[in-house]
């Protein structure tokens, strides 16, 4: 019997297969070229929808930093580097990581456009930059065939209040059971 997750993984892993964990674990320096670790993202439609014709150029110049600090991944507001927790990369769910990369690449685009990624005028789930990033990730999750239930699990994070979660899923156009 084929596990649906295996099928999903095969699709998601097209872009993840060459992630060189062994190298990552041996390397002490933390700043790297994104394309050194994340191969083939320039061919992913969801990524091309973010950057358009500039996809290759932008990914080629994108820097990624692996950090032992906790958390998941985020964009460094000072230099536009993609920050990824090594622990998350090594132990996190591969589909979650893939969707997080799509989410963060949207923030990279926003950062390049000079948008304030941490605009405190808005709550987290209402911030236009977040809604935009989540929308791209959710679209890709649906494209991968993830169920609404699985997408809800993906969206539910410990830093989001129930209110935030409800607002976010509503703006994504679906309701999660726990709402
Ligand atoms: Zn975000």
C-alpha cells in the first residue's frame, strides 16, 4: 500500500532531494548561497509565481544562514538573508519545511520591494505581508494535494492565538475544525 504522504513527499522532495545535510552538519560558517542547498527551486511554479522572470537571478543572489538559534525560518530584516534553524531543517517535517520556504520566499520578494515585514500597525494574522505569504504557501499545499485538515495542521503554530488562527484561515478561504 502506498502511503499518501510518501506520494506527497516525492513531489515536494523534487526540490529538496539535493539538500546536502551532511555538508550542512560539517560546515561551521553560516552564510551560504541559497542555491547551494536548495536545488531546483527556480523550476518550481510556486516560486516562479513569486519572482517571475527574475526567479533565477534572485535565487542565485539569495543568501541563507543556518542558525542554532531556535525557531523555524524567517527573513533577516537587516540584510535580507533567509534564516533557517538547523534544528528545524534536520528534524522538521519535510512538507512543512518546503511550504515554509515558499512562505519565506514571498517575504524575500517583499523585503526587496522595501516593505516592512514587521509592521506593528497590524496584528500578525492581519499583516498584509503575512496574508500574502500564507496565501502562496496554502496555494502550493493545495497544489500538492494536501487535505484541508493537513493544511490546518500546517497553519496552526504555537505563536498564533486562536483568534489569529481563525482570522488567518478565514482569509485563506477555509475553516479549520479547531476554529
Ligand atoms: Zn511570515
